[in-house]
C-alpha cells in the first residue's frame, strides 16, 4: 500500500474549525491543583535535575515538568502553560487530520470528541503531549526500522511523559520486538536496526519506573505483590474510554453516564470484556495492531486494578490504543478486507460517542466554576494580602491558589510546619489539626513575622471562632465543582 500524501488543505480546514472550540474550552476553565502543581514543581526547581527530585512523590515521569521548566524560562505566568497546551492540541489535530489513513468523516470527527475538545485541551496536563507523540509514532510506523533513531527518540519521549504512556510504550516496543524476530527468521534487513528503538525504549521505561517509584515515606500508591483482590471496576474503565459521555449535571467531571445507570453497572464488566475482545478481533487482520491493543489494554488493567484506579483522563488511553491499532491496521490492509472495514467502523462509532460527550463537558465547565483557586488569588490581591504570611489548611488544595498568586508565592502548613508551594505527599501530612490548632498556628506564625497572617481553608471555621476582631472573615468561595477547592479566607491577628 503506498504512503498517503498529507491532506494539508483538509487539515487546515479542520484545524480552523477546532481552534475556536479549544480556545472556548480553555478560556472557560479555571485551572485546578493538578495543573498548577506541575507548574509549581517547575517554578521552584533551579535545574532540570532538580525537577526530577521535586516530583518524586507524584508517581509520574518527568517530561511534562521539564517542558514547563523550559516554558518558565520565557514566562512566569501560568497562562503560558495554557498557550503551550493549546498548541500541542492543535498539533495533534493537524497530524491526525493530515496524515491518518482514514476517510475524511473520521478525520473530521476526531478533534471534536470529549478528549480532544475538553479533557486533553482544557486541562493543562501531560496527556495531550503523550497523544501527540503517539500519533507521530503512527506516522513513523512504516519507517520504524528504516529510521531507527527517529523511532527511538519518539519512544523515549513517550515513555517519559506519563505512567499510562509508559504502558503504551511497552506495548508498542513489544510489537517491534516481535517484528524484529520475524525479520531475523526470514533473513530480511532491519532486524539489527530494530535493536536501537527497542533498547532505547527499554531504557526509557526503566528510567520512568525509577522516577515514579515512590519514596519510603510516600502516601502515593506503592507497587508490590497484591495483598487484595483487584479493583472490580478496572475492566469497566475500557467502556468509559470508548464511550466518554459524562453524567449531565454539575458533577459531570470524571463521571460516566453509562456507569451512572445502576442496571447497566451490574453487567458493565461483561460488556467491557466483549468490547475488548471485539477490538482485538477487528484488529487481528494486522498482527502488530492486535498485539499492541491487547498488551496495552492488559497493562492498563493491571495499573488500574492493582496500583492506581485513575480518572477518565487516564482511562482514555484505552481509546489511544484503539486509535493506534486502527491506524496501523488501516495502513497495511486493503480497504476491502472485512476486519479492516470493521475496525474503521468501530473507530467511527467510538468517535461519534466521543462527540456526544463534548457538549456536556463544555457546557458545565463554562457555566460554573471548576476551581476557586484563581478567584481566591484575586481576592488576596484585591485586599492587599497577596504578600501577607500565608497559612494553608489543608495544604494540597492551596496549590490552586499559590500557582496563580505570583512567582514567589508560598504558604506554610500547620500539619508539617514546612513552607510549600507544591505538596510532597509524605506520611507526616496525615495529622489533621483542629480549627483552633490551625488558628493558633497562624497567630504564632504572624507574630514571628510581625504581621497579621492569612489563613486559607477549604472548609469554613466554626462560627464561634470568627469574632471579627482577632479572626476576620475575608471571603468565602464555595461554589466550585472541585469540592476541595472551595476556599475560605481569614485574617488572623498576630499574637
């Protein structure tokens, strides 16, 4: 089958239609703590090596943090991260619309599905970057052994982008190894060249594992021999990825309309198993495509079942595996092949379901406040408290405020007594101070600095503690979709 010529005129038209959607999504989204946590890790790391050490409690490889570190050499405003994220999403759309081996209807649907029009563009995280690298791997697939260093670079970058992307990297590398063995058995050229990307990918995945391995005092998921039965909802996350239609209400995010329906939940695992087997079957006309999806899906199931349950953005990598498999199969099989046609039809139906989920996400995120972090930062600036000694209880929601308060914003935690901007997930954070203890800490903290302190809470203080003199209520912001990121701001007189 001859190589497709890039469909640039069509891609330009699709991109022109997509950009207003992307800009609407990100401009109506208030950044939350996960987005700004990564930004703050990069902000407060002097070197790229420091970035690796700073994010050791996060359970994620470092590539996205490194990219943000480079962005901050240009701008200290979090808006720069959003601009880069939209640019990455636009690149994803361009690559797919111009190079994917599918008909124009499928290439036109792709950008307007739930992940591309909301999850991987509005929320500035590493997953859009991972998807771009996946599509570049697909474009490169025919020349994977002819250009081994190019393949190796893409696999290294993908493996270091996100834990779910590392799983995809392992699955794709397995297909390379099988193809290389087949080439060697048939004495065809390319078998030795295949060792370059295989070795590079292996090193990258090992590096990702080392980077994500939690320290002994970490409270993030630890990897070890299972001591309990697997999460019985892990398999159903395949359905969430293939049909990402949120529940249509205020709490739409990370929800599934399918799983919300109680009668369906009882049989959802069987439907998920059938969907997975169907995808393997329709991809089986191309060995690498079927192996890629099967191994990758197994790896994701292990991750979600035994290590970390994940959210919709993580589960979306089942869909990414389907996308890769369908791409590889479409490039190698004639259009008339029955299973190849079924694979195209399956992808088209999945994309229709994705598009159905987009209006729900865009509507609710635009209508209501996702996180009050930005609003809390605005209140502090407006009240002249942006430079006041800041105490945060609880610590991790405060990241949504600190990331937007300025390049030198810090807070102190009553739980640990430490200064922080991003949170290190250590066991000593588990102590939960009472309201009176948090106030006492803030009063002493302000006295040490000769200035009244600001206490940032994500719950209201007990009313009898707010006397209007020693403890003054500054603002209450309590209508966020992210419940933990409702903020209550108090000025506490120093002792």
